[in-house]
C-alpha cells in the first residue's frame, strides 16, 4: 500500500499518495468522494510509465478538517500548490465531477504547470439558477446534517449518481465513504463544500485553457439533462476529445474502468513530451 503523504496549506494539510515514476499525473476526486475512486485507474497508469499522485479534497478522506474555504477555486489552488510542491511538472490533471471543474480553473490560471486535462463528469459552468441554488442549499442543510448525513449521501451516491452498471468495488467504496463521514468533522466539511459549491468561477476560465483535454461522461449521469449534448458542448468549448460511456452514471472511472482506463491511457500517450518530464522521477 502506498504511504499517505501530506501537503501543508494555509488552513490545514492535504493527504495524497504518490506511486510510480515518469511524467506526472495528479488526480483529485469530486465532492463527497475519496481518492480510492481512482483505484482502478492508478495501477494501469503506473504500469504505463507515469508517476501518479492522488489527493483527497479538503476535509475529505485523510485530509485535515480544519479548512474553512471549499469549492472549485480552493481545490484548483490546491492542485497547483501540489504540482509546485512535487517539482516534477507540468502535470496532467485528472478530475472527477467538481475536481474536473477545479482542474479546468487551474489549467487556465497556470498553463505552465498543466500539460493536459482528463476530466470525468465535470461542469464548465454553473447549471443551476440562483433560485435553484438556494433551494439546493436548503436541501443540503437538512439532508447532510447529523446523525443521518453520512447514510443519506451513501444512498444518493448509489441510487442517484451511480445509475446503471456498478463496478466491482462499488459496495466497498461506498462503505468507505460512509465510514469516513461517520467522523462528525468530515461530515461537516462535506456539508460545507456542498453549501459552498458554485461552478460560476470556472466558466470565464474555459476560453483561457491551452492544455489538450479529454472529457468523459456517463450517458446516465443525472447531473446533465442530456449527457450526449453536454459532452458535445464541453468538447467544443475546450477543443477536447470526448468519450460517452454507455450504461453508467456520474462515476465512469469505477463504474466502467474497462472503458475509461484505455481512453485515459490513449490520451496520455498522445500528449507531447514535456520538457520537465525527465525530472518527474521521485528521489
């Protein structure tokens, strides 16, 4: 098992694992998820000759629960700080859900640190109106409170967001999420993120992204009214490659790793070699 490492940030520490040698790939999960969401992807990337670093979000998994700021911009700044800390960039950023949105923000802010984006179910703009966001926040306050919040999110993770095919690790993964959120501080951090989340800061950044991108979307993803249309829009906005994964919802990386892993490997193989790649081997 990879040793958990920590990056110190102004409000706390971010947990991450570091495996393999070669060009740097940095991955981040989405809201309410753990870095183990990438457990089907990491071994294949390492075997293909990449150094793969996977971080937990603020207040999630093994990261500290002392953070008071959450969201796409906060996560984007964490990604950039981690790439700089590793001193092996530029990196390919892999992001799931809001992690993908944060990766887009980071790529626009620091193109010198990001040489590619692999985005799974991201949002490039805020899909909800201000009125609907207020409604959502009222619901989140109630649904994700103690003592039922962890169970409520676990049910939503399975019934709503993991529609369709379930990966072989699904039951184990959801149990790990629920166990993590049994800690009141971690549940609070998740709830704070849910209440703060707003993708509006990402939209003006999209046109500034220079890095090549891959966008992967599940055809049953409830975050999109029409997943195929949403994928086409994001592909056009970023000039990206696109993959629509049949029969899965919001987490194609572990619902259909047999589709997502080869797509990510092909994308990585097609990227130009970065000048700093020879520095990506760990000391």
